[in-house]
């Protein structure tokens, strides 16, 4: 009987870790999408990187949205997910009596430290992933493997539509 209880506890623990990781992956994909939008629409970005624009008349590289999305998504998936998991582990190591307020502040501080290591664009990305992860953690508690997959598919569909719109127009 005790063996069965241990197995159930382990299964519950694994399920909780998987849901947590699926939320982190979903947050990374959504943050990559939002970061790409910001990157395409922010004034000043156009002058700070070489002009690879297909159509020189498009505002702030929106025609390169799919390419940026393709570039940023894997980066956010790997670095963003890994970073937020590391931050969660650091917060749990430093804060023994976890209250939501202390957890939030410490998490933000550690995210900011990671963001500073990657300069201004990294800081924007880290802030986005922090905000999206917090919103997702408040909004919904069950995240299956379909959650990040759905976010990824939706992001790819929107990127493809933008590509076709700028290719046709």
C-alpha cells in the first residue's frame, strides 16, 4: 500500500513539473511572438540594423516579420524557457517561506539580472517572458503539451499569413 502511495505522489509530481514546463514553453512562444511584433514596429530599430527589407516602403521591417519570428522563436524557446526555469529554482533556493509578493519580487530581480546580461534587446525579451509567464500562471493552471504546440502553430500561421500578404501586395 505504501508503494502505491509513493507511485501516486511521484506521478502527481511529474504531472505538475510537466504542466509547469508546458506553461514556460507557452510563455516563451507567446513572448517571442510579441517581441517580434515590437521589433518590427518600434521606431528606431529600422536605423539600428542593416536594411534587409524586401520592400523598402514597408514601415519598420514588417515585411520581415516571418523571418524575425523564425529567428526569435527558437531563441526564446531555448534561452527563455531555460532562464525562467533557472530563475524559479533560484527563487525557491533563496526564499524558504514563499509568499506571492516575495516570490514575484525575487523572480523579477533574477529575470532582470538575466536580461542585463543580454543588453537592451535581451532585457525587453526577459521582461516580456516574465509578464507572459505571470499572466499564464494566473489565468490557467492546467497546461498540457498541446498548449505550447497550439501557440507555436498559431504563431506559424500568423507569420505565414504576414509573409503572403507582403509577397502579394
